[in-house]
């Protein structure tokens, strides 16, 4: 019940296209859903996060869509750029100081 | 924003020696620190949770005698890999909730450990 399932495992998108990564969870106690971007040899960095009281959150080119009834959330990267090429992890937690449960990661490659 | 400084970023050690990794919260008090291990092209695997002034809680399957965690102050948590072996080679990352009743986690920049 602690799992967060993430798909796809890898994704290739052309420059200017939309990258979409999906996650699904089972634990209904989860109440914070962040997305992290990780470059090789670096720690994860927060991209955007959402609480379950809203269905969508947008920050610049990044949008989270959240479907509470389906227990799914997704990351949309609009106008994808080569600099967005990285590994993306979704995560979830229940409580402000509780451990994060991570998805398996998606390696995004944005081609010219 | 909240920053966790992790050192060293890279370390190479000989098999059988011990290595200490430090994570310092620079502008906030980290009452909790999470320690992760990450294999190439894999997700972060939680190893243990440390709380200031108390014993760390280890995840199932993690050897507490091999991975010693100390959280003696509100700004410093350390992970010591004891008697390191090549199979301990990995990327280790720390993370702390930023606290204040607000959701948020800050991550260290990671330590690449290579045991030869």
C-alpha cells in the first residue's frame, strides 16, 4: 500500500513537445505529492508539488494534474527543452515530516 | 530557501576502511534526516531515518552496524559506512523536511562512494 507506480520508464520527446509522466498510488493517507528532477551525479530538486485539495497546479512550463478518485497524478512539461533532459521522480507522503515514497523514475530525453 | 550541505561529493576508499558522510542544514533546524541510497538508473531507496538526539530507525534489510547514523545536533547528521566493501559503492543522498508545519523536503547534493 506504500507503493507509488510511475510510468513510462523512459521518454523521448522532441523539442517544443509535451512530456507527460504518470504516477498512481494506493495509500489514501498520502496528502502531499511532489515531483523531483534529478541530473546525473546530483541530488533531486523539487520541481512542483500538489496537495489533494486541488486538481491542478501550474508553475511556468510545469503542470501537475491530480485525480483524487482515481488516485493518480501526472506531470506535464510544456514546450520541452533539451535542458529538461533528466530523470523525474514522483513521490508521495502523509505528514509534513514523514518519509517520502518515491516512484521508480522516468528518464526524459528531449531531442532537437 | 532551506539548504542541506552534503560532503564529500565524491570519495574513493579502500576495502575495509570506514567513510563518513556529513549533511548539514545551513539555515534551518533539521530535527529529522532521511538517508537514501541510489543505484545507477534506479530510484532512491530509503535506508534510515534519523531524529536529533535519538537512535536512527533503519529500513528492513539495512545493516545498522554497517551504516552508522548519528544525529547529534539539529544541524548535523552523519552516515558512516563501516568496513566498506565494493558492494557498498553507491550514491548516498540525505534529505530533511524543512519543518515549520509546512510540506517540503530539501535534499543534499549526494555523495558518490567508490570502494576499491
